């Protein structure tokens, strides 16, 4: 009898995240992996000379010198472009998660790969606050890791203000300190913040009438943390000895 295959660990995490946010009433978006410069950067408050673009190390599909007067095409560096496209064509309120592969010019090593998967959430409406963001992240952490204690640290992202990195209390040692949390008691899981007014203006929303929050995290990072996988390359090498451990 032929041996049955198993679902890939990244598919397991992806489906779990979708199930969590579907229950919370979120719409799930998927979109094009080839994007233009405007939706990937400029509409997210990152003009051509913005230093934050260097963080993404973009894979362009054409040379800028040949593209004067029209948007450059590129492999998307994050799934935020889908949020921009949705807001351009839909009035608030908005409650969605955008999920899919993204691409950056990274070398393949223990923690980096040129292609990885990202989940980004967006909520827009009247009276949305940081408290709503914290409640959402806490609910997600509880479902994914069994941990609900969340810590926000100030950070910077051009498309949110204020911005914060989010940590959860280590679910392995309960904050006592272990190898997983590097003896700190906390594990970084995502970036987040309140949507910048410039982003609302780019999509035709009135920032005086609506507010919103956004967050983003890597599917591979969640899988590494949840199952203690130290090398991200294992998810892509198709080694059955590794994949069969998940057996679902």
C-alpha cells in the first residue's frame, strides 16, 4: 500500500493562522506576487529616497533607468501591497489578513531565505485604538503558543505611527529564561502599529474620520518558534526525515 504524504509544516501554520482570524471575523486576502513600486512602497509612505527601502533589499524585475515615468515592477517585499489595493477599492470599515510568499535579496542561512511567507493584518474603522491591537495580538498568541502575556516595545515602521515590536512571554520556560528566549524570558513575534495618516490619504480615506492598526509576522518564524526548528532551510529541503515528524 502506498505511503500517504503529510501536510507541510508551513501549510499547517498558515491554515492555523487563517482559522484564527476567520473566527475573529477577518477577511483573508491573497494577491499578485509581482507588484509595482507604488503599491509596494510609495502608498505605504516610502517614497523613492526613503531609507526604509534599504531594509527590504528589493528584487526588481527591470532596471530603474529604463522605467522613467511609470511604476517599476518587482517581486513584492511584503503583503502590505494587498492591503493598499483593498482599501483603494473598498470603503472602511476594513478587517483583513493578507497572507502569502514575499521576496527579498537575502542570502540563504539559518534564519534567512530569499523567499518566505508573511501574514499581515489590518483593521480600519472609527475609534480603533492601540488597545484593540493589543487584544488582537494577545488572542492570536494564546491560540498559537498558549501564551497571552504580550509586551510592546517602541520601534519604527514608515507606514505606522506609533510603531511597536511585539514580544510574548516565553511559552517554553514561562519567563524564567531558556535557550529559546535567549535567557530574556521574552520572544519577539511581530511588528505592529497604528496606521500612518499618510497611508490613509494615499488610498482616499480621511485620517480625521478613521483610525486603524496593522501587524505583520513571518510564517516560518512562527513555525520555528512553535516547534523548535533552528534552521529555516529545513522547511525547503524536502527531507522526509524532517517533514514526517509533523505527521498530520
